C-alpha cells in the first residue's frame, strides 16, 4: 500500500521491520494520544528505545503531529505499532506533541494539564483523519488512549494515592471539533457530550 498522504514523510523507526505485519483491511480504530513530552525530538528518542525484549521493539504510534502541524509517519500502516495495551492489532496510533504531565507523569500533584492544543496541530489532525477515512474501508471508530487503558497505579509521591496511568489525549483535547469534522464514531460512553 502507498502511504495515505504522500506529502507525509515516512521516517521509520529502527526496529520497524520487527513489528508484526497486518492487513490494512483489519484496521478499525484510531487511538488518540499525547506524547506527554516537550518536543518531537524527545518523542523520537523515546520511540527508539527498546521496551519489548523478545521482539526487540519499542512503544510508538504510527503518526506524530508536531505543535506546528508538521506530520511524520514512523510506522507503516501494515505494521502493528505498540501504542495502547490490548488494542494494537486493529488500530492506528496518532501522537500529538503535548507536554501533558511531563516530567512528573505519576505525581498526584501534577495530574491536571491546561496547555491547549494549537489550532494548526488540530487542523493537521483533522486532515489526516479525513484522509485515513477515505483510504481505509474498515476504519470506523476513534478513541482516546485514556478510554482504552483505564489502569490505575500508585502515585510516585504517595503510593497510598491511586492515579490513572494514562490520561491522554487529555482534558484540553477538542473532542467536539474533531468529531464534527469526521464520521468516525467515538467509543466513549459520553460520545454525545463530546459532539456538543
């Protein structure tokens, strides 16, 4: 398959050939993420790290969208990226560069984030989603990482406090705008609220 957006540079991760192959017809869902890192360069460093010893692969999404709207593809669509536990095989991971809770991800006192997503970044996302909808016949759903990975963990500052392991794409992600621009269905139980 050719890349769905030819103007998006494919910058494959060093281990991409070790990622499991799949049919693009099996793709049903987009999962929205925030990198929770300060910039794209640090996200790339993290993406290149080996976290899965047996397969010698790491954690990453398929597409990364920088704050200026620049899009890069790090994993081809016919490969399974490791971006959300138990939901990788049939999904596409899209990572938006956003600080989130960085650098105190699991500190109970740093679970709120207020930084908005830049408009140009969200418009780039919408265009990407619209193109993926056209190119992938089975694509029907969109979900946040926080909806699919609901695990709770002890806070780093106080193990007696349980916090969400994943919060992305976070409270400032403009769900209503994105959902109105695409025909993908939200997996969230509050999908109606998101559209309004």
